[in-house]
């Protein structure tokens, strides 16, 4: 084989390799849940987020880093494998509270990549930095909290404060990560006996709160009933007051009318009032009007005439029919 032919074969081989590299490194695809960063001679270009097929210069001129746009979960203090079994790390989760008690705290941090070029180039291992920042944040918050707050009603505040502190730390590190949420998974005591004692205390506190709520509910119910009875009595009293006032006004009107008649004929009105009063007081009595000298006056027996007058009126009415 001649040297010229050998060089031609080598040249064709090199050209074939370059052609293959060019063909296989000149395009890339981006999924809907992904984002890509094109790197030109080590410098990051704009992030590509449009899904589909894209083209670039072949390697080694340009290369592509594909990153996910989905939300990641950092498990702090434990690890769950694919089979669902949990592996805990007590040395990592053991912390001291503000009142010098030891608790075991594990949590989950949800985060996502928001600036891919910073995620790739501003740190060598951004996930490790996030893990260390999470440890620093939760230890700082637990260290300023009491054990009662950490084990009972203070968990929500611990989560919120840890999230705020972790966000501020990640912003200072500037590694292209955004923290979305922090969720405490478990806060417990390392000793079983102490844990049981705190559980009993928590149950007693919950029972106390339950009893207080029941007492407040009973108090509100009784107050409502008492207010209803009070309103009913007040309404009844107002009604009685109005009725008495109207009756008194009616009596005054009758008296005024009677007084006007009395002023016109005082003697007759006085005698009529006396007779009406006697008839009301003594309805069945026979009334005799005496003279001043003691002799009996003639009178018209009105009481005996009243039934006859009624019968006469009835007969006249039936005759008319």
C-alpha cells in the first residue's frame, strides 16, 4: 500500500469522524418540563425554554446543558428509597432548643431552578449548598424556640421563619435556586420516656382546650337564652305600658266628656252618676228615692219595666215581619 493511499484513508476516516460528530452534536431537543443552556466556548448563552427540536454549532464549539423546570424536594434528616423504606440520620436532625432541650427535626424543602446559568456556573454543587443552608436555617430557628413550641402549636411559625431565613441565605449565595416551601415532617424527642411524658402533657393541654371551648359554648348558649328571655320580658312590658297608657287616655277622654256634660247641668248629671254607680255596685237591689222629710216619693219601676219593654219590642218586631 502506498503512502498516498494510506493518507487518503486516514483523511477519509478523520473526515467521517468529524462528520459524525457534526451530525450528532448539531441538534438537541427540549421537553416541556425542561430548559436548556447553550454554552459557547465555556460561556453560557441565553436559556432556551421553548420545547421542540433546536440546532446549534457542533461540539466543541457549542454544548448544551439540559435542566429540569419541575419542583425538586430536598429531604433533610431522612431519605426514602424507591421501595418506600425510610433511612433516618439522627446526627443530622439532632438540635438544641432555646430552653436547652434536644429534639430531632426533619423536614422537606421544595425548590426549583430559576436561573440555569447561575445554577451551572456560580457553584460546584448547588444542591449541597442548599442542604447546608437548610441545616443552618432550621438550627437557628429551633435554637430560638422553646421545646413546647417546637412540639406543639409553634410548628407553623417555625416553618414560616425557617423558609424566610433559608430564602435570604440562598439569595446571598446566588446559585440560581428559588425556595418554594418548607414543611416540617416530624419534631420529636430522642428519648422514649421523655417523648411519652410530652405526649401526655400535649394530650392534657388539648383536653384543657376542649373543656374551655365546651364551657365557652355553654356560656354563649345560656347568654343567648337569657338575652332572649330579657327581650321577651321587655317587649311584654312595653306592650303593657302602651296598653295602660291608651286605657288611661281613654278614661281621661270619657271623664272630660262627662265633665263637659256636668258643667252644663250639674244637678242632673250628679244624680245620674249616683244612680249609675248604685246600679253597678248593687245590681239586684230595689232602689227607693226618699224626700227630705222622710216620705216616700213615687218612682217609676224601671227594673220591672225593662223585661216587659224587651218582650214588647220582640213582639212588635215579629209582627212587622
